[in-house]
C-alpha cells in the first residue's frame, strides 16, 4: 500500500526484508499515478516456512557530529576580524581599543555553542519470528533516542510491528501487517534567517558566559540582550508528538484451482500534537507577556484493493496469467489550533488563562480520492519468452469533473536466452536476459483544490474580515503524462560477474506548471498543463564476486551502479522559447536542460576595482553570452536583474552513482558503501552573509576576503574595491560546484562462530560491530552540505557524521 515519506522515517530499518527500486514502465505501471517517478517497494520481514521460533535482540550506541567542520573553521578570529575591520575603516583605532578593553582576548566559538560537538544516539529492538505449517509470524518492537546537533533539539521514536500470515484451509489465506509508531521531537527556533542558524557569522569577541564562566539568563550582543541556551531551554519550548498507525489486512480465496480472489484494506493514519510557547518569566516577555500555541492534526489514508487472478498452464509450456483489479484511495485530514498571548504567570499556562482579546483559533481540512481500474496479462513460454501487458484507468478528485480520468498502459517483453538449448552448454555464461518495455503513467502532484476557484478571508479591516481570491482555479487542469521506453540486458559470467545495462527515454507532456499571468488580473500565476520535458539516459549495475567459499560462507563482493541522465525542455507555452523562474535562479529554455540563470560575472576591473558583468543577449538570454566588449557595472556592486542569462550550468546533475565492497572471512565481516554525484551545482546562499563585509558590518566573515579585495597594488583580486556596498552578490560566483564523493557507510564486525555457540543451547548467533556513516566527504562545495537536491541552500541543517557500536544476539 502507498505510504508517505514520514511513515518510512517512523519505521525501524531492521524490519526491512527487501528494498526494490522499480524504474521501467512495465514494472511500475500497475502502481498507477504513484509511479510517475518510479517506485521504491519495501517488503517487511515475516516468519519463514519451517523456521523454528527465535528471538533477536539488538542494541547500538553512538554519537553524531558535524560532517563538515572545515566550512565553519573558515571564520575569522577576533584578532583577524578587528584588524580587517580597522583596515577597511569600519572601526577606528579607538573603537578597536575599546572592544579589546571590554572583551579582552575573547575569541569565542559560537559554532560549538549552538551546535553540540557530539550528540549521543542509542537504539535497540527485539524481534520474535517463526512459522508452523500454516502460520508464520514476525513481531518486533524498538526505540531510538537521539539528541540533535543543534542545541535544545532531540528526536525519540518508538515502534511496534506485527506481521502474521495464516493458511486457514487449503483455499483460504489471511494476513495482517501492522506498524504502530510514536515519535517525540523537540526543536529550537534557530533556522533560516535567524542569526543563531549561522553561528559562524557571529562576532567572536562576545560570549554568552560571564567573567566567572557561568551561563546566565542572557548575554549582551551588539547592545541588545540575547537569551542564552540555558534560558531557551528553561523558558521556551517547541514540542511535537505523533502517534501513527500503518497497516493492511488481506483475505485470499482460491475457490477453484488456479483462480485467486484477493481483497486488501490498508490504512495510514495518525494524530500529531504540537505545543510551543514562551514563559511569562522570560525576560523578553516582560512587556508582552508569555504565549502558548497548541495544534492538533488528524489524518488518515484508506486504500482498498480487490483483484482476481487466474493462472493458466497449457502443455507445461504456456503460462498465461490474467489479472483484473480495482483500487480506491481516500485521504482525509483536519487540523485545529489555538493560541493565547499575554500570559502573566508561569504556573497558569492553559490557553484559557489568556485575555479574551488575546486568543486566536483556527482550523483546516483537506480530502482527496483516487479511483482506479486496472488489468494485467502475463505470458511465459517455456520459461524463455515473457510478455507483460497492462492497462489502467485512474481518476482523481484533484482535477475538474471533465478531466479526472486518464488511461495509462504498458507493454514489456523479456527473453531468458540462457534457457535456450544452444546456450545451456556455455559454461562461462550463466545469464543472458535482454528486455524491452514501453508505457505511460500519470502524475497528480498538485494541491487538492488547485482546480477550484476559491475565495477566503485575507486580512482584517476596521476589525472586520475582508475577502479576496484564495485560488484562481483551472477546471481544465488534468493529468501530467509520461511516456517511457526502456531497453536493457542483464548478463552473468562465471557465476562471478553480473552486469545490468539499460537505456531509457522518458517524455513528460502536459506538465503541471505555474504559468505567469498579467498582474492586472489580480493573480500572478495559474496552474496549467503546458510544455514538455524529456529525460534520456542509461543505468548500469555491476556486481562482482571474485571469491566465495560456500562451505564456510566467506566471500568478497564488489558492486557499482551508475546513472547518466540528460534532461531537455521540449516545449513551453504560447510559443515561448524560454522562461526565467523569478527568485529561483533557474530557467526553462526550449532545446536545453533546465539551467541556472544569473548575471554572468566577467572580472574585477584591474584599473578601478569595479565588478563587471557580461550583458546578455537581448533577444535570447537562454544563449550564454560572454562578450568582453559588452560588459557593465553598477555603483553599489550588485548586478541588475535584467542581466540574468544562461551561465552554462545545468540545474540537475547528469552523473550519479555509487560503489562498495562487502566481505566476510573467519567470522569478520565488513561493508563499505560510497555514493557520488558529478556535475551538480548549487547556490550557497550563506556566502551572501559570510563574504559581504560592507553590507553586513556587524557580522563575522570568511577568511577568504582577507587580502583578497581590490587595491591599486592588488589588481588581480577576487573582490571589488572596499567602498562598494556589495562584494558577493547573487551572480555566477555564488554558484558552487556541489559534486561530491561520500562514504555513506562503513561497517566492520565479528560474528561468533556457530560451533562455539552450540554449546550454550540457546544462542544461535552473536555479532558485534562498529559503523561509520557519512564519515568521509570529498567536495568543492562552498557550503555546509553538497547533498540536498535543491537549487539553493540557506541556513539549513548541515550534514552529520555518525559513529555507532552495537551488538546483535539471536536466541532459539
């Protein structure tokens, strides 16, 4: 059944039996609109037939730390910053002397104050599994407690899973798969534009501690009282709790031989509660009073699937399996919130204690449904030739009444050539399987009511609500459609090498996009089906096992996977050749990939220290123009928006992959996994605050600007003359190479030999291990983390590295 990413995060990874990534049209078509960009299918564990009952206990302990400390070490020390500000004329000698008199030799590390150097993490779980002739079961329970790297943050989760399947009689099977989770998170308010979200920019001669080294209620920063972490911990809270249930139950009937009727009902629902506020005794609330917010969100997705399947075998060679089915998905959610301001007593924090005119309430609701009919026909001749045909009609409430339905189809063929007589005697070839598929799918990822024109309250006037356009609506809105063609082959050699290569082309049409409209209409955009975008590429997966001792279970295995993808804008709307997305620094241009569009920096003029930018092609800024005879500058050092043009950097990387090694020898085992991205570019918005000394005269800066700005004696500088307001504007220099190589996982462990454990009569397996996550990253990215799939990073959570030690004990 379909679940959200939040549901996956709440699950225990130790409950996963298998994770499959489905990409080609034939494999994903049966999933309908959910498979628009592929399917990640997670199969959870269950008891194995004939398996005796066993108990598995796991526990691990570790800690997290910042993965990229080099980024934060680029900040200036107190001495460097004072010297630099004095050199620029921002501080006089007397002002520098006064700062040193007031603060001494303080060189405080704000990064280590607002980020924990090490954040502990521990988790454990216990599982019970087994099977009899007619029943198999898997029951697990686990927990995870972790402190966040950011001060005053933590995350805890608890989960319980039950998977039970039973064959009641020969013609009847039933089963239930359920997961209950409870998570608690505590957050601080340091994010985005908050100064504390960028502690590397805070002035190092200030400190939150007094002369005796004590952390009090507040500290003085630039003449303003700022709460310490101690105060925030004691006087402020931001907590959320979520209880979620995900489960499915099925009944499978075989009334006659080879005919199977199956009905499955699944639910994915939960209740979340949010509570945040600040005590009246917080020194910042002396005049305004304390405040508290309570919010509740309830949601549930119900999925009902019914299928009928017949397995028909003719002459022991022809296998024909037709399937018909119906699926209905319905979501409903509602939320309520209330807030009370001007609270006056730390002991009276219920919302009703707030004055009547300082209370606020609100609510919301949302719902949608999908209704689908589908069919599939599988044909197999002698386990050599395979054909798969499917058709599906999807309807969604997210579109207008006349455009809710869409028909999608797929066809796939496969040939297991190794099963041919002329190849069965070829000993060095153990697999040869070419395949091809073609099919369509749809995407309904729009708001639940985007197609409707709505009116709502927008503000108050004279204490009365006013009404305005909530959404422009578009009753012609319909499905975004994709056509995907895939051809590939899987080969195996000497039972040691497995190679899978596939080529694909995916064409997306009727894209769901925000089309700009004239402002005199009262709206800026309208969601429409316009344009086309293609993706062409290849996938390669290689597995090599050069050595294996089947008797002892020892082996060495290597793997690598690689994806090349090239996107191309095929068309836009109304004959347009390009479209620059405001504030996103990217644009769509027909015939090109989605690209970054920014002012293209030329140089710092060596004669006068002014920054210069290439002027774009006036008729088509989608063509990068770098003509030194057509350049311009500005008085403050910030380029004009009209100078945006293609800068030759694509928004999406073309090369993505990974590789790794696993091995086992004499009980010792290891697993190493790396991933890489090549050709990725991302705007590091933090640079704007870190490398602009004139625009932000009260911020700490990067060491990079020292001795790197223009003077008559330093004509080849990276930054302009010091009088300019902006040194590092939003131009092509802010775009950073975010290609990276990262070690995602390295595990080394020891498994106690089974023969040693047999003497205990109750121990089946004992393992101890050490795990490193994100421990190594190689990148040129000028920001805290190159991995997010974004065009821009700004004040976000940095990547973490983890060290874990653990053990696993299986009893029987």
